[in-house]
């Protein structure tokens, strides 16, 4: 059985967990924070989470590499389209969202989560880049059904998790939900995804972790 290491505050941990649930792969969870401890570095080269222990006993880090591994090792309930071009479009969507939007928006998280001020210059730069990234995202998907085509895919896993967090961050920092402002139909899209049992399960775990985190800060 696979072991998933990390914690539910991380959208990349939840990305991996949701993929495991959607594919029906048995797994257990072990709560673990990022660490430079030697025992963790042997399993994750930078001590990052999430990472998994495979059924064969090997360790694998980086959420996207884990998703690709799961798709190859457990082909039942695929999360990528069968057609080669459509599979590439799914990967394109994920890479655009993670590199051109989420990675940039992450610069706002210290203020949103920890109250650590972010400079006005950084906020202005992030806003311009996030808005451009979101506009680019709408050129890859219109979100009328699922992110890529007519079926739920890995693209929907990252869209639900990352866009939801980016929406919260931009609402907190700018007083405006930039996702809702630049991605038409995203509210209905979220509702469709959140009707899925696996998404509900991940959301419950995430929300419990968030509540516990802020309770500790008081």
C-alpha cells in the first residue's frame, strides 16, 4: 500500500491525495512537515512534501512526478486522456497553472496565512502576472464542463485546488477575487467538482487542517 507523507494545509499534498482517491489506489497518510532532517532528506531530496512510499518500497517526491507515476503504475481510472495530443494539452494546462499563476500567487501567501507584510511593489507585480496568467488559462479552457474535454482529469485536480487558494489570496490581499473576475463560469465549475465524493473528502481534511492551524495561532 502507498504511504502519502505531508499535511493537508498544502495544496500539493491535497493534489496527490485527490489523485489517489480518484484512481481508487489504496493508501495511508502520515502527517509530516517539511524538514531538513537526514531521515526525511533520504526520502525527499530537498525535504519537501508531499512525497510517497510506493508499494515496492521506493520513495518519490514532487507532486507532478507522483501523478505521472500513479497514471503509469495504476492505469485503471485514468486521469489523463487516451489521445496523445489531448494528454499533452492536459499537461500543458497543469504546467501553465502551476508555473505561470500559482507559483507567482504564492508570494502573497505569507501575508494571507501568517500576517507577514508583502510590499506594495510585490503586490502590484503579482497582480499583473496573475491576471495575465488567468487570461491565458481561459485560452486553454472555457470551464463549461471540465478543464480539459468532457471528462474529469488531472487538470481538474490542480484547477480546483490552486484556483481556490488563489481566489482566497487575492480576495484577502486586493479585496477582489481575481479568479472570479477573469475566469468566466468558474463558480459553477467549482460546484460541479465539489459534488464529487473524493473532492468533498479532500476539502474536509483541508478545512480541518486550516481550522487547527489558526486555532494554534491564537
